[in-house]
C-alpha cells in the first residue's frame, strides 16, 4: 500500500515538472514585461530553466547614474554571451592577421 502512495506522489511530481518543462517562451519580449508579469511567468520554473526570465541593470554609456533594465530568458542570455564571445574572437583574429595601420 505504501508503495502505491509513493508511486502516486512521484507520478504527480513528474507530471507537474513535465508541465513546467513544456512551458512556452514568453509571448512578449521580456524587457517589455513588468516585474509582476515576470514574477508570474517565472512561478514554478527552476532558475536554470531555459525560459526562466532574469533581469539585469546595465549602465548606460555617458551617464554615471542611469541604468537600463534588460530582461531576457536564460536561453537568450546564453545566446548573447556566445555572440559576444564570438565577436571578441573574430576581432582578436582580425587584429593578429592584418596590420593595424598602413605604415607597417
């Protein structure tokens, strides 16, 4: 009898996790969502889930105090990080291949 209860609890937990795992990405851009909308969307998602939304404040160039709120899903942050790294690699490679100015 105890085994059946344990199996039922595990089945319910796995079906709840499956529902969360199958959650669609947000319909709107995360940066356009309010904090309350983001909190409601993230409800029940693990912080490591690809669709979990994280916000960061990024300093705006030319201002000492102004910061921009940038919100993205974990997957979007991962893609932005990879693109930034690729851009840095491409720049470093271009700088080592060709002279910086024409006098060399």
